[in-house]
C-alpha cells in the first residue's frame, strides 16, 4: 500500500469532517481514511472563533451528531463546549489519530485513467502566511468538509476615515486574546448573529456597548438550558432522550420556518410581539422591525433574552443609521450624530469560500466550480468521486452534514459491490443550472452569489433546504437513476496494488446496475 494513499480523504476536522469520519468507520470499516486540517486543533468554526460569548445559534440536539448524545444542560452551547464535544467524539471513535493538522489544501487533480485524486497540501504552523513544504496525498474519494467561508479573512466594508480612529478596531473572526474592554466604550457594527452574541456578552465589563446597525434583524428569545431532557435521563437511556429531544427541537425549527414562509405576516406579528414584550419600552420598536419577511434572512437567537435584559438595564443601546465616516474618537453617522468609542468591533460578516479555496482539475482541465451544477446538493455534474458538505441555512448545519456522510457511505458501498472505482453525475444536457446553490438575502450569501455553484429547478439537481426532502433523497431513494454512472477500471486501483507494481493505464468500463 502506498503510504500517501487512503481510500477516502476528508478535508476539514470540524463538526462535518469528524462526523464524516465517524460514518466511514461505522458503515465502511474497511476503508482507509485521513483528515486534512489547516489549523493546529480540530473544531473548525468552534476553534477559530474566540470572541466573547461565542456560541451556537441553534440547539445542540440538532447541531450535535445524531449518534452522540448531547448531555450538557446547555441547549444553546458556548464555543469551547462545542469544540470539546467534537474532540470527545474524535477520540472515542479513534478518529483523532487519522487527522493531519497543519495541512492546508491547495489543489486536487482527478485522473480518470487511475481513478485517483491527487491532493496537494501545504504544511503550515498556524499563521495564515506561513509557506511550508508541499505534500501530496492520493485517494479514490474526496470529501470536502471545510465549510463555506474563508478562515483567513472576514468581510469588512471599506469604511471612510478608518485610519483616523485612535482606538482599536477588531473583527470578531480575529479576536485578540489580550483585548481588555473593561470600562471601555464599545461600538459593535452589525446586526447579525455575531453582533447579537457579542453585545450582551461584552456589556457586563464594558462601560457601555452600542450596537450600530444599518437595518434591523428578526430576533427571538430562546431558553439557554433544557430542563426536560435531564429529567428524562433519570428513567431513559441517553440515546433515547437525545433522539426525542432532537425530534422535538427539529419540529419546532421546521414549524417556525414553515409558518414564516406560508403566513409571513402572522409570523412577523408573533415575532415582533415577543420582542415588544422583552423590551418593555426600553427602546423604540423601529430598531427591531426589519423591512424583509421572516426567514428571508436567518433568524437570530437570543438565549434567555440576554440582549433584551442588557438593554433594559441601560448597559446596551441600539442605533439604526448609516456610517458617514470614522473619526478620531468614534463614528459619525449620516444623520449627523456621533458615537464615541474606545473600541470598534466590525461584526460585518463572513467572506464565503467553498472547497477551502482549492483549485480543482479533472483530467487536467480546470473546473470552474461557480458554474458547476450540483447533484442532490452533494456531488457535481462532471466531477467524479467528490462530495461537498453544506448544511442548512434554515436549520442546524449538522442535520444535513450527517445525511451527506451517510449518502457518501452508500455510494462507496455500492461501488464496492459492483466492482466500480468511479461514480459520476452526468450533466443532464439541458440548461438547468440557473440559480445559486444557496439562496438567502443575507449579505454574506448575496455577495458571493456569482461564486457559488449552481442548482436547477427540479430534482435531483437541487439543494432543497429541506430536511424531509433530503432524508428521502439521501438516505432512502435508490442510487440508480439516469444521471448517476458507476464505472470500473480494467486494472486494480491503487488501494489493491502492490507498491512495486508498475502503474498501467486504467480504461473505464461502465458497470451495469444490480
């Protein structure tokens, strides 16, 4: 066996990557695998983000794995607790030893003759510009589990006068470990999930925190702790309680989303009514009344109403306006008002980047993945033996990540049963790829719409953003359709060859359906 060969190579060792490795060990125990992780620790998002109060914005019964019970009483969990959960999963399942840390993927090249991906990565020591040696690995199947945003840069608008500000400017994605905001005046620019998390978390130590937003976001107070599951664990096994809680929280998520889409005015009335009750007159409702319909952008969770409590106590203010310029002492707004600050936090969003920024070639031809057509939101027409894990924008990420990993395992087992080495989604030929693969009004998605792969108007060329539809398509539907093609090589693949055996041209032969 070649020392740099594995049957399956997973890029990313966060929630998705570790989950994918667990499914491989469980369902395809004969497959060798490795995980490439650009950072020095596992955890992905939950290792990268270190800002005050970093936490999940959905419940951990659905954000966690279906196979590993979430036992903490924290339903909305903080970042370090989530990372510990990922690490615990990896160590318990024997996955940690397969992770190669400090390996940043650069490019992947598929050879149809050999039914192999050749993946080039650079060894890095933790800094974003560290130029280490390049290493090459080979695999039969490549699973991209690296998320959908850049770890190297967040999005920051070009604020006029930025260089004039005498205080400190911080982006949440790169939070300084030694930042002391005790007694400081803080202005958080933004109104998304990060800002909603940061503002109440900084309020206890800061002199005052102001959230400066261009427009409001829908927010909803949710319980931080689950009181029912701990009680149920007195009588029932952990796995039973976990599945029951997972089903209950998923049903609540789905009901909220469906109500928002089918009766948006009713959903809006209910959401704004809950906010009005929480504010209790502390701020005008215009600061929490969005112009768009519920769930056109992601709903922001407020655990135990912490942000509203900070507002009622006078620790937090909300200003809705546009920035004219940064000044020496803060921010001047287009209304003419000025906000004085010692620290400006630019919680202005993510920079989307799929495939870890990796260059992809198929038989020497560069693939323009922004023009690629997705197959079931997992594979791409014309790109063999490659999957991409993308979670939901309207529910917990891991609900879909689990299904994608299960589906890939089904593909791998079917390939083995048929003696196939390649699985390929054939392009339908018609002009079906007309929409971005992700569709939301959120700024980070809208900015990247021309960079995203495409989806069609009908199945199977869609990413449906529906757990029930994905459950059917990825777990239960037959793999055979007129679009998916399994082929075998006329010679043994690398995993079956002796290291001394010369490589021969591997002609591709179609495999008949069973």
